[in-house]
C-alpha cells in the first residue's frame, strides 16, 4: 500500500483575527494539495524520515507543533494522519542540499549535456525510456538497479547523455522541478513574515 503526503504551509501572525484566546497565532496559509500531487519516497525520507532511510532526515518525528493552527490540528484528527512533522523555511534555507546519501543509489543517474558542451545537467533517476539498457548492455535486475551491481562512479556515455552510478544528493532527492511551487509560496511568505515564522506542517496516510 502506498503512502501519500498531506499538509499545510503555515505562517505566524501577530494578532488574533477573532480575538479567541484559544486560537493559535499560526495561520494555515496554503493547502499542500494545491501545490504538490506526487508520491516520492526519496523526498519523503530526506525531509521527514518516511518510507526511505537514505539520508538523515531534516525533520523526522517532530509531531505537530505545540502551537499548530486549529485548522491543521482538526484535519489531522479527522483524517487520522500518521507521522506528523514540520519544518521551517529557515531550516530549509540552511540545509546542506549537496549532502550525499549514505549509500550508493541503486538507480542509475541520467545527465544531459548542456549547450556549452562542457557541462552536464542532472535529468532523472532510473531507466525510464530504455536508453540506459541499450547503452550499458545490462539486462534485467542489473539494468533496473545498476547501483547494486556496478562500482560507484561507473559511467556510460551516449552522445548528449551520460549515465552514472553514484550517491543521491538531497537536491536530487527533493527535486526543484517538483517542489518549487511549495518553496515559492514559503519564500514569498518568509519575505513578509520572516523565515522562522513560515513552516510546512505535514502528515502521511
């Protein structure tokens, strides 16, 4: 059974709109469903320690914040969310995104040559279009998970493509292409409220 992520981006306000003393100063600014609709265990593990242990997670097993917004607390209770946690924009900004995983990634990394001809840009993990199998000559399980069968640093080149066995970095585990909508909202709110006063609260089902 798969695992999905749910959550809210919260920001802290310095007043209570309804003057209800039981209300948190943290406001639910954006439902994660509007920004992210993927199931990516490498990212879940890297950020929150869920479903993948390749990295020391940035924010695992924190539970809900003590001052979580009423809306988010209600949703987690109603939906029965598991493994709740949270991370601030300040922590995300300060993370070492180039830190490598503890072990070699079992999946091959594909790079595309840039127009300059000298640089390679990380493109994807895995043998999605079959090109790697053709280039490497590997078959079956070896083609699917070459990191379990070939030495770290092994490379295969094919024109504008380069395939390499290596360790995953945090930046690759949490790709900008998938997470940029979340980061954009958090960055915008942080510019107004401060990096410590914007956070992503999540839970899993």
